[in-house]
């Protein structure tokens, strides 16, 4: 059974109620009998399974996307400037 949070619009009292999902929501504040609204709590996101992180793709043949998310262990050859053999005097 989930816990629902409520806040009174009249006195500001904030309280939680442990109730079934099929139960009717609380309508009045237990302190002042004022109208209440539900309080939404942020929930954490849990990604299960493979494929959500760049570290999940560690095959040697794949290329890095280059997003700069971390250091890479692969060494890349440095680009050499092209030498011009045709010189005009």
C-alpha cells in the first residue's frame, strides 16, 4: 500500500496517509477541516538492463561517439600536415 502526502490549503499542515490505491483520497485537513491537495514526491529512476550507458558498449571494433564523457584508453594516430610538393616561386 502506498503512502500519499497531503497539504492543507488553509493552515499549511502537511501530513501523510497510508492507504490503498482504491481508497478515496483525503478531502479535509485533520487539524482545521480545510481543503487539502495531494503532494507529489519525485521518484528516482532506475535503469535496469544493458544498453543505457556508454560503458555498456566495450567492443573493440566500435568507434567512440566523441561526446567527451570520459577518458578513452584507445590511442589515435596524430594527423600529420600534408607537405606541398608543388611550390610556386
